[in-house]
């Protein structure tokens, strides 16, 4: 068994819909990693009202908006 704090984060990518503490615990147990006991509960509460599918799909959207804004500023002569 390996110890990793990234396990709950990775499990969000695997779980298709609702992220719950029970689902996180089952997945982490199946994979065979060791994490702090509070982590599944913490992640489940943090993601309770979050649409994880849109979160994953839009992960680079803010960076792209910032790059476009910088290009626009450069086109106008601002540095």
C-alpha cells in the first residue's frame, strides 16, 4: 500500500457523478492506498455543491481567458 494525499483528487476524476464520502472511501480502499482518515469527508463536503464534470471540462478556461486578454492588451500597445 502506498501513502498519497492526491488520492481523493484523483478519485474525483474517476467517480462519474456525485462525489460522496462513501464512494471515495470505497474507491480508495479498492485501489489500496493509505490516506488520512479525514480526507474523504473533507473532499466530499468541499465538492457537495460543485458540478465536477464542468469543473474538469473547464480547468483551462480561465488560463485561456487570461492569455486572450494579454494578447488584446498587447495589440493596443499596452505592456
